[in-house]
C-alpha cells in the first residue's frame, strides 16, 4: 500500500529546531514577573494533587473506621 503523503512532506518538527536560537528564561533580581509554568512543573503539580487526594481519602476511611460505633455483641442485661 502506498503512503498517502509524499516523502518530501514527511518532516518532523525537530528538523526545524535550532538550539542556538533558544531563549533562556533568565531572571534578574529586580524582575517581579511570575515564572512561566512549564509542562514539567504542571505535571509535578498534577501528581502532587493526586497524591494529596488519595491521602485524604485514606485518612477519611481510617477516621470513619476509628470513630465508628462498635456493634454490641450482647445487648442483654442482668
């Protein structure tokens, strides 16, 4: 089966990448702007949120188990 796209159009985006034209995010001491959020930072924040959410769920399960009323085995008195 032939490819639908001719070979000369099969380019990847990294063929256009030139590291010499990169602008680094250097900051001076008097720069008051917020830092840019990178995908790596966003991914770390997402993972942190998921871990925190799972810990909260586990704490709620433990607390409900700890403070649950005990079933009374023998309800009869004297």
